[in-house]
């Protein structure tokens, strides 16, 4: 598995943050050359459920979390350097026990 990018060149950034769950999850959208869209964000301690429209690739770049993909019976631990995919028109539960979890979300569709 390749390492998550540490920096993106030549991107456009949407300056207004995406704020969820009373500010416990915050991200910014970036648009890469060619039009691909990603979000860069952080998750504070807690448990949060997200629905997906398009398939997503979540790369954990700092911290740890537990993830349960909708329809799965068990949670999987993810630490910095790991990633997981979520099908489109699905969802996932993500739990951060302590500290911050930082991520890059790539929209695959």
C-alpha cells in the first residue's frame, strides 16, 4: 500500500470547511488538477456515522480509529498509514477513542 500524500501541488481549496457533528469532524475540500476531489480532515474523540454517495477511499494519516462498514459485523482498527474503502450508497461508523484522527478522503466515482 503506497503512503498517503504529505502534500498536494497545484490544487484549488474550498475555504469554507465541511463541519459535522457539532464541529467534532471538520474537513476542507481540495480539487486536484484534472478535477478529482478529496477532503482533508480531522475527527475528534467520539463515534460518528457517515453515509456515502460515491465510493470512497479513506487514508488515515495521523491517529487511530475503529471503523465498521455498514453491513459488517465487526470493527477494524486503523492507524496512521492504513486505509479502507467504503462502497457507494453505503456508510460507515468511525470511532476515535482519544486524540485526533486525521484523514484524506478520495472520492472514487
